[in-house]
């Protein structure tokens, strides 16, 4: 589910977090935490980029003529080239930066946990399931868990200072609800004794919803051809020799950040594109012919969903209801993105490679037809967030304050994507790592100076 692309978002995303009553979360204040975690390899403006962090961020080293033509097509349509969308400005087209280094993917576990696990004060318990938070009054003092999977032993771990929830936008609200903290009706239906009614726990769920626009390519081989049969052996050999190879690329190679409508002041669309295509309806199964895919999603969805437990059974999955495309703004933006994708397919730059638009087919023309296609064929991008939203206690639906402390409790913080007040204009991995870096300072009582930038913020 980690697409390996590193995307921070737009400065105004975080300025809006601060404006919603979350001091310390403006772009200039959180930029040091983005920089702290990354080890940017390649050209970069060091006002915005970090060089000394644990997570390597590299440029794409495997290029394809169709990818180059797609970027040329964007320029043809008036979209500028952008060599660093994580720098001063996001707008534009270019190649994604990735968490891949020397042919290997670098997850947060590889970059951070492998180093931390060597410390004497870190103990990782696998095959274990947290079941509830332990409270003494309103103070969190530990966590109960099952060791050994289903039917395993019930155990506890006690906290000397704080309990930090980092279970993610789906499992953090689940654990809070199992502990009796959440919407009253949800807890009562699940048979959970109500410890503290809190409507925001599990609410405000947002996610990116993507539609893939696909074309058949002619006159050149794409990833479809070299990832199957004997040709794949050649790619394996190149990877083993440390040469550029499809075995060391992210699923999406080309980015386009642009507007669904010309009058907008900033991009509201992200395109994630690759010279490859799946057989219709079968994710992971490549077409037998050369293909090009433009994945599109609205960067800041307004449709709100929820994540709520069904019962007191800790091993039962919660009910996840994302409510994709229920908001009219989301519908209009995605339709605008699909029409932009068609303009890219029909550009002069892609003309010599494009054989046919295969999904959706050109006969689907009206907004209603395109929206119906999006509803049928779209999919999650696994960017769930917002289910324990940060904000002042006086603001309805908030769960944690600006220091990530759960409202009304002592010794309990949340540190994951569930605290995001609104969706950043980005894949959520980089933002979540930033939250973790800032949380570390909040827990330890440290502060860093905000970044001063000439001429104001980065865009």
C-alpha cells in the first residue's frame, strides 16, 4: 500500500491547520520536521529540503520515452515543468521523488525502527493485538493486549509517563472506541461501557479516491512488456548489477499537480502516471499490450466518512464507510481531472505513441457518464486520515489538542494520520512522518525555530 512516492503537499494546507486553532502547525513551523526526517539525495533548495535524516529521498533513475512525452504533453497544455514539487511550489509536472535507495525500498520501519530497536528502552512485540487503554480515573496508565494472536494470553504493559497511540486512521479510533471513548450510539450498539462520549472519534474520515485513465500504446514497449516473460529476467539482472531497472521504481513515475478548473488559485488534482496498465478490473495483472495509465484524484476531498466498531470483539474489523464522491466539490474536481487526462492523451506530444483510449472509452462524454465510470472503476489510494481530528476542545468533532493530547484525559496522545484536521494536498506518508517528528518534540518538551523564508511561504 506504500507507493514509495514522497509528497509533502502545499504550504497553505498546514497554514489552514494552524488557522483552525492549532498553534505551532503552520507551514513555517512544521517545515523543520519535514526536513529532519529526510535525507534528500540530489539537487535541492536546502531552505526546504533536509540532508541529514534517516529516510532517503531519491530521484527516478529509470526513464521511459512515453513518460518524457507525457511531461511534454503537460507543458503543451500550459502546465509548467517542476523539478521539485516538495520545494518552493507544488504546481507542475515532472518525475516523482521516491523512498528508494540503491534499488531497495525504504519504509519507515527500515529507516527509523531498525535503528531504534537497538536501544535498551525499545521493545517490539509482534503477533500482538492491543485490546484497550487502561485508565486510572482520567489518566491513561497502560494498554491491555493479546499476545500470540487469537486465543493468546491477555497481558498488560504499563506506562511510566504517557500512552502514545500510533495505530493509524482506522485502528486508532477502533482502540479508543473499544476503550469506551467515542460516539454514544456506536458504543451502545457494540455493547461497550461508555467511559467518555466523544463524537469525533472515528468521524471525519477522508481518503483520496483515484480513477485510472488508460490508453493502449503503439510503436514502443512499456513496463507491460518488460515485466513479463523472458524480458523480466533481463530486468532482474540489471537490478542485481545496480543498474536502472523496473524492479527499483515506484508504481507511479510521473506526477502532474494541476487545477480542475482554470480559475482556481492552486492545484486541486494529483496525477500519478506510469507507462504501464492493468487489465481492466484486475489490479496487479498487467495488460498483454503496451499501455499508459494516468491515475487521478482530488487532492483535498470534502466527502466525509467514518470508521466505527461493530462489537466488543477486538479481532473484528471496524465498519469503514468512506462515502466517496458524496460531496459535489469532489465530483466536479474528478470530472475536471478526467477531462484534463483526455486532453493529455490527445496532445501532439503523445500523438506518436497513443493507439487508443481504452478505459474509459471515448464514447463516454457527458459529466454523468464520466462520474458513473468513476464510481464503478475508482479505488482508494490508501490515504485515510482525520478520524481523531486535531483542534480546540471547543470545536465540535475534535479529539486532540495542538499538542496531540486527547481532550479531557491525562497521559494520552495520538500520533498518526488520524489527527490531521483536513487532507493535505499529498500522499499522506511524508505528512505522517512530519507529525511523528513534531510529536517527539512535544513529548520531550523541545522546540525548534520556525523556518524564515524570503518573500513569504513556499506555495
